[in-house]
C-alpha cells in the first residue's frame, strides 16, 4: 500500500435523521449560538417549507432573520446583498436552508463579510479559510453535498464565470440532514440532483487526489444512489428511497470535499454560467461523454464504480464493467429524461461560439487536472461538441 497523504475536513456535527430539522435550536445551543440569519430562496418562503426551520426556533425563543433573495446558480451580486443584510442585525450565525444555491450563498456571504472586496478575490487558488461567522446547513435536496463540503461556487456576473471557492471558511460548522424535507422535490430536480450526487462520488473515486477515506465514502454513496435513485424518481414519497438518496448525497459530498471533483465539474460550471443550466443538469448532460473519454485513465476504478452503481456484475471483467458504465449512464439519462443542450433551449450557434471560452474557464478552475486523463483545451472543445451531437467523436 502506498503512503497516504490526505487532508480530511468535515462539519463538527452531522445530525442525520428523519425530522431532524426540529432539533435546529438544540444544534445552535450546542455551539452557543442564538441569533441566526436564515439564508433561503423565494420558493422555500412561498411554499412554507422554511417554516419547518423557523417554527422550532421560535418555540425555543429564537427570532431568526430571513434573507430569501437567493437565486439558482448564485451570483456575486446576490452575495453582496446578503452581506448587507447580515449587517442589519446582531447575527452570530447563518443557516443555509434549501438546495445547494442557498447553502452556497450562505457560505460565500460568511467569507465575503469577513474579508470584504469582491467575490472574485476569493476564487481558487486563493485559500478561503476564514469566515465572519459559522454556517449551519440544512439541505432540502439530495444532491449537492454542499452541507458538508469546503467549497462554494459563485458566478461572477460581469465575466460570466462560475468561480470555485475553496477553503475551511466554506465548511459548515454543522449540518442537519433530514430526508423528510425532500418529499416535495419535483421529479426533474430529483433526477438532476441524484445524478449530481453520483457524479460527486464517481469523480471523488477516480480523482488523482483520491485516498482511502474518500474512497470508502464514495463507494458507499455509489451503492446507495444506485439502489435508490430510480425509486425516488418514480415514487417521490418512498421514505426508504428518499433516506437512501439523502445519506448518499452527504457521503458523496464528504468524499469529494476530501478528494476532489474532476473534468465533469470543470466543464459543467461554464455551461451554468453562460447558459443558466442548473448545476446537476449540466453534470448529467456531460457525464456519459466525459466518462467515455476518461475510462482508459483508470479502468479498474471505473469498473468498480459500475459494479457499485449496479450497472455491472461482480463477475464482469474490468473492461466489460467499465464499458457497461458508459452505456448505463447513457441509458439512465434517457430514462430520467435528461435534456440535451438543444432540448434545454440552447442554440447551436451560441454553443459553438462559447466552446473555446468554456474550455479555457474549465481548465482555469483546476478540476480537469484531477481527472484520470487530463485534457487540453482542444480535447475539452471536442467533448463539448460531442455532448451537443450526442455521438462519440473520433479521437
């Protein structure tokens, strides 16, 4: 066995249980916190779901502020508005309540509020290790893993660039992982966040930065997601499937936070920035083509992922199992009605025009360098074209 060199970080507390959101006041009390600002989105307010967080706080005598102006694929302007809101009260913590966007917003707010300047000042390779106050994360989707990672992704609205921000300042102090909050998630979101979770686990497992700690979590996550994704999609009120997906998403988040993501994520962020494709969906669009390209760089690992995800048998050889992963991911996208870029509404001319810039931005993020096969800009452009046409390119 080769020597292990891993830098492991995780929230100080992970509370994992159905109905666990009712314990939010107790969680704050454990850390001496009592003046939270809840960072959420308009849907959580309109639907009343945020009351699942507000009411137990009120019952404990805690009056929480609410900042609900977050948006999908959060921008630096939203973060700046959130920091202004932080200054209006005597807050001692932020509660990120919702999908990945509110949680990412809360993390970025805490980082920017301490250091000032512009959000772009904190993108990688800057080490964003400090924050103005702690974040408690409560995810309402089983997907992003943001509740337990040291990453946040924010769009620079002036440059149309999705910025990866990495550091301990983005790591939540605690997370409440309550699968009962996911029952109302639409099928489209269940599919996209589920594939996003699998992508996190897969990329953590094949990454050049993989280690035994991240491997164990990634393999466990792929097992759970493979068993429960389709059931959660077709039977949204199935408690066993929702719980399995929620735990799998958190395990995958811990895996990639302590390993890394790779080429799928590197290529995905520019698609979101330029075409406003939700993050999980852009990952799903890319996953089969990028996996096909990458398999030869870590065939044994891709083969094991295929077995864990339930696409290959344990008796299959590595080449057969790895091939089944690629064809299985293509079939999964069809089954879960993942749209192509054209079906999403992107024009071919716009896609082609942006491909060189997206390739540059993907490389600049650093994520492609963790991939088993490290591409150059021309290769990434070829992959973007392959995603558009749906047919493997000649390489």
